C-alpha cells in the first residue's frame, strides 16, 4: 500500500505538471517541452525528472527575464544621460549666445489635422538657439481643445528652420513630415514672414532674431 504522504506529494507534482503544461500551451511556444527536449526525450523521463526539468527551465526563463530587464534599465539610463547632456549643451548655448544665434518665432493662422479632423490652431510662440530641436504643443481653438505636437528645430548654421509633425531622427530632415525654411541671418534680422502648406499642416510663421532667450 502506498503511504498517504507519497500519494499527497504525487498529487501535488501531478497538478504542478498539468498547470505548467497548460501555461506553456498558452504561451504559444513552438517547443512545448523544457530544455529543448523532443517529445520522445520528454516521455522517457519519470515524473520527478520532468519536475526537475520544468524547474530548471523556469530558472533559465527567470534569468533571461532579469537580463532583459537589466538591459532595458541600462537603455533607459543611457537615454536619460543623453537627454541631460543635450539639454546641458542647449542651456550653455543660450547662456553664451551672441546676436544671431537665437531666433524667436510666432506660428499663427495654423490649420492642422488634429487626427481626426482639421481644426484651427491657436497662435503659439517658440524660441530656438542654433542646434536646438524640441516639441511644442499646438491647441485647437475649438471647444474640444485638442492638442497636436509639432517638432521645431534650427540647424547648427542657424539658416534652416524645420517644422515637423514627427520628430526626425537626429537632424535628418529628408522626410515627408517636415517643412524646411531656409533664410539668412540678414533675413531673420529684418523679420521673416513665411506661409506654408505641407501635408497635414498649414499656417503663417514670423521669425526674427532675439538678443536673449
């Protein structure tokens, strides 16, 4: 006669194996057996060996999960450090800016696809120093008060101003979501008026040089 304790432990093991098999089935794994085993290899194992194989696979999976989380955290830290370094450079440029390095702009009479629906946008102003790019918010003038994001950037030469519905990769503006405005320092000094109509946005832009931020 099998002792009651053994029967109890056997029932627990059997339920564990059934639950593990069910979870593996739900995960959609191509190989439903642990440690890369084939069905034939798996069936040759006794219940205790199957339990040990499942546990070993669980330990491997947990280790991989921890490694993925560590890599993701390292990537988040890297991005944070890059963003902080970029912001430090921009702040330095503003503090040491000379006349001609900073422009001030006002975007008005904007009509934008707020997705869904075209709406008039409220006027918005922004300031840029050479080499800076950032996102600004444009609010609709309708009662529903929708918000759309617009990326604005000024290149290192201070001549090309870009308006983009999507933030470009680095300073690559060769994409359909951007409108590029090229002007000289003299034109900015006199005050630049520019009307644009590009894809899902149009409006009037006025830019001039600024002495301070």
